[in-house]
C-alpha cells in the first residue's frame, strides 16, 4: 500500500481480498520489504548487520536470495516509515523494482477496495489449501454430494475435476470447476478419449501437474474413476476414496444382475457384461480390461493405505464381499447429510397430521426403471382404488400413467421448494421402490426430515437405515407385499402417527457433520507449505463470479465471442449423441429424431 494510506479494512479482510488478486508466485527482491520477514537463522547467524539494509546485502553476498510472496497481507502501519527504496538501492535496481515488479499491479485494486471499505466474499476467506474432487459430469446423487460438501466446508477452497464424455467414452475431455460453479475454470480435450478408466495416461498426468502448479491442492477426494486415470493415486498428497457405487469393480455400477451380487469372479463377469441389461456404459471395453483395472485399483488403494469410506453399512459389506482385496481392509462408514438450510426449511414447514378417508401416498424423485418405475406402473391400478397418489419429480424417464382423479403427476420441482410443497400436499406415507440397492438415498433423508414414514424395498441403504415399524416399513423388491403392507398401515393409523412423531423428534444428520468426518481423514497442511489456491490469472479472469454466488441452474455455457453457427452446430451434435445413446427412446424415435438432428448439423456446420 502507499505509505500515507490509512487502513479502512482490517488486515484480515485485505488478506482475504488478496486471495482474489494474488499472482501466487514468489519473486526475488534485492532488499527486505517492510517489517515482516521469515529468516533462515543459519543463513545469517554469522552476519554482524546493524540494520535491514546491511542484513540484506550480507545475505546476498553469501549467495542467499530474498523473495517476496503474496502469501499474506501484513499490516506494518504501526512501524516507522520504511527507508525509501530509491535511497536504499542503486538507481537501476530501484527503477526495476518500482516500475516492473509483478506485485505493483496489486496496489491499485487493494487500495480501491480499502477506500471503499468493501468486505470480501466469504469464499475468499477460506483457507490456503484446496481439496480436489474427482468426479464425472453425470450429475445425480454424486453431483449433489460434492456440491453439498463444497458448501458445508468453510476451511478449504474446493476444485472439481470432471470427466466429460458419453456413455461410450467416459471422458473425451476433462473440466476443472470451482466448487459447484457450472462454468469451468479450464477444460482440456483428450487426444485419446478414456472409455472407462485409464490404467495410465500421459495426458492425464500432465493435466494433474498443471492443476498442482496453479493451485495449492492439499487433499484429494476420489468419488468416481469413470473417465479418469489411476494416475490420480500417485499424487503425493493425502487421498480419500469414497465408494458411491460399485465401480470400478462392477462396470454396470449397481452390482446387480437379476439380484444383488455378493461375488463376481472372472467367469461371472464374462457372462454379465453381454447379458446384463444394466451394462450400458463404456463402449467396447473388454472383460480382460476390467479384470486388470480391478487388480490395479485395489493395489493402488491398499498399497498406499488410502482411507476408504462407504456411505452406508450395506455398501461397506458388499464391497468387502465383492473385492477380495478389501475383505480385511478397513472401510469407514460415513453417512451423507442434508444441508443445514434444508433441515431448517423442513423444520419451518411441519404440519399437524390429520386422519383422512384415504391415505395420501407420495413417490418422491425420478421414476426410471431401477427407481421402481415398472413396479409402480404395474401396481398403480390397485393403489388408486384405495389411496390418493402423488408422483413428485418423476423426470422424463417415468412410465406414462393414465388420468385418474386420485393421481397427481408433477415432473419437476426445485429442491429449495420441496419443504413447502410437502407441507402443502401433507402426504401420509412415502414410497421408495428401487429395484437396485441404493447406496444411501437423499430421498429417504428428505422423507425422514419431513416426518413422512417411508415404505421401501428391502435393499441396500433402505434396509440399513429403516427400523421396521419404528421409522418405516420394508417390502420385497417385487412389490408383491406392498398392497398388504399399505392395508395394514391404513388400518393402524395410531402406529402411523407414532412413527411420524418419532421421525420428527430425531435430529437428522447435516452436511456439516458429514464434512467434519471426512476432513478428519485428511491431515491438515501447514499454511506455510501452501501457495494461494485462488489467483487472479486463473480464477478472476475466467468468467466465474466469486462475488455474486453460484448460478447452479445454468445448464448450458456458450463461450462469449463464439460464432452463433458454431454454437448451433455443437448443440445439434450434443443432442444427436444424447438421442443416439438414450436407452429410454424407442428405435423408431431415435431414427426419426436422429435424422432431424443430422439435417440440422448439415445446415449449421461451420465453414
């Protein structure tokens, strides 16, 4: 700052603003700058200097360097005015330092912010270290979990490295995001796409090196290996492995083929891949590739003693059944949580349960086949004879249901609106009819938080988390006993009320609890070992606004300045690939829609 400029902001606020504008690179200077320095005692032990100028000159005579870092803003305004640089240095050195020093550009924005007394955004106050999340770009529960983790952790900056690809190629590109921001800080196209998971990739290693050079990454959370490389396990920093699904042991992800799998050797894998309808991913990857991937994955994790986390007990036990290398390896169970704001919203939107002639059932969330869409389609006529049914947030993949006075179908809702919507609907029972084992289930957590007793299939996390007759009920995966179970609940309204009251009285787990459990597995790095993770050249000029929050609803980003024809062509190309690979569309629909999109591509093709 200028010597005569008073501090309107605190040193801490200016230090936080420095996170926005810092270059993140130490530079050499010919003298000690100001009144704060970190000195190697051994280097100057024999120096008989009487002031800073003599100390600096003596250190340089011994071949030592003095470097200036934008690691922190230090308030030295209480000290006497420092010696003038022009008086202390030869003219050539003084001119270079004053005119061409890389930190000179910091003075103006920090002075402006100081004069305005503008407080920094909370994000900039987070610690000097970054946590790198390894993710895919499919969204879903994994995307939500990472977003919740980033929002709940106030100690770190969070970076998310996403694989961007199709069902046939897990990664055609990689994109780096700041937390949940939809616009990437940077994106890399891969010359050699990664179909499933690479066993070793030069391109991937170079991308990791670039990220490390730009940011102070002090921990890695690996949530998936889809579209990534096993090279990530060679990073010389703490790593946590999270078992969100059963990949890479199970290429179809769910470890289910006709029934949940408890083992999968080479012979079963050879049979499963061509016959299991759930195997819709990763193109032409062969069983031998997955067998090699399994072996290398287990070696990487166990060889380094990497902490492994499962979101529920059923995931832990099934992984240890499936993967012999993890049978005796410690796996920690850390349940997910709901954001504090969502728990508070549910608490603010409670309702008094009242007896009605018909029980009101709600099915919350998407209704694809593996979420119970087929089961519900089959049972719906009988359900509507006795109950009111609301399907909330079915999405586009749900079966079609005919109109009925007892049936309400809502395709979409926004998550912040859910507590109020449930208060308006006041359902008595929630149905969770997944036919594959859920690893945790946010939907179950939301039913619990709203005090809606669930009836769920006896699978995975549902069986882990629901105490029969105390916090809900369990039924067979086929749904054969669902109608009988609902009839019993309908006949015993007092028990239903007791279960609801128990759910409302129990404190639900928050993302803050969850994040604290994860951070305990990552050793804290010393701030002195870290460089600034947010620097002007990487973040502030990237188009991502740190001041105005996170526009999470944006689904499409078009580079400013791109030709409209190019953007239109790439949109048609993206739509064509989605249409061609979507198992929800019939062959006829794919053919007709694909023809229309190909015409669009031909008409809009650049050049």
